[in-house]
C-alpha cells in the first residue's frame, strides 16, 4: 500500500480521562465498521482484540481494524485514560488529468499494538487532534485531517526508529539524498550499493520495502517531478530539459514522462502554462 496516495475521513474523536467517564460503564464491547487508533495515556485496564488480551499502560497504541470485535475495560481504582480517532480512507490517484478512487477496505501497515520508546511526539500530536475536533472551530475538519496525517507520520517514524533494521533505513535515506544530488546524470545500482556497503540485491529489496518503489522507479519519478517544474518555468525546450536531467535520448524521456504522468511533456506544457 502506497501511503502517499491515502485520503482520510474522520468519523469522530474521543477521550476518557476521569473516573466519571467510566463509573456508569467500565467495559466497552464493540465491533465498528471503520478504523481506530487508540492511545493509552494513563491509568490501568485491559483490551482484548484479535483473540489476544493486553494489560494496558501509558504509551501503548492500538490499531483496531474494521469489523473486528474488541473489548476495552477500565480499572476503576486507577481509571483508564485514552485518546482515540475513528477514520476511513481511500486510495486517491491522479493520472492523465483524471482522479481515480479506490475504496477497498485494506488495513494500514501497522501492528495491532505497539509501545513507544519516545511517547511524547505521538501523544502531543494525538492530543492536539482530539482537542481540535472537540472545540470545533471553523475549518476544524480540514485541520483534523492534516493532524491525522501528521499523527500517522509520527507513528510510522517511531516504528521505523524502533525497527532493528533502522541502520538499513538510514542507508536508504542516504541513497535518496545521493539521487537528489545527482539528478542531472545516470547512476548505477553498483555505484549505489558501494555507497552504502550493501549487496545490489539486498539494497534493491530494502529500497522497495522502505519506499514502495524500485530504485529506478523512484529516480525516474524524481526526475519527472523536476522536469515538470522546469517545464512550468517555460524558458527551456523539452530537449534541453531532457539533457539537463541526464537523458541522452529526448524521445525516451518523452515516453517515460507519458508513462508516469499520462501525457507527453508538450501536452503537459499546453495544459499548465498559459502564454
């Protein structure tokens, strides 16, 4: 699943923080049709989901998938505090001047439960999201969508840092920086693998797992993004732009541009630049 193409809709946000929140109903059993992120901020309790029971403590984040029965129970002597957001999402693609929506109900690439070594960045973003939803100032829904995206970034970033292969992830980031610095020429897989001391096959597999793209797909997309910016400026011919990005063959560049964007460079110019 390409996280770059996700568009979110928030159904509602919730929080419980006191004994009063639980005294009439200390146990919640439910099955919901959308996705939920559930962050434990204090107190004690337990949650049962996907046939596994967890004793709750601060810093535990649960990803509850649609249509999965789960049960949340608070200890009333130390009431459970939590923040939650309920949401749905679709895949949104823009290709050849057309929008494409895919609504299949896939899950996010998150574990059912994770604990954070650095809890506070996730906590503060989550708390701000829930507060903004609760206060409901003008444009709160738009603001909350951007906050949910930021929250998911914090979660994925934390997961990445806790991963035992984090050093490999840093090498992928080094490759991306190198590609940016060398966007005006061709690079080889051998050159990149030597840069980060990984075998070509392992680097290729790791890069695809980390970014969702093969190295050549990523580099080509980076070049075409740069080409679009140069075309919109409008002071260079297509052949000049092609050469400036390391393409020896203008016609190959045009075919690649159309493959990625759905239209040729000249069509892109005519649709986006008005003389």
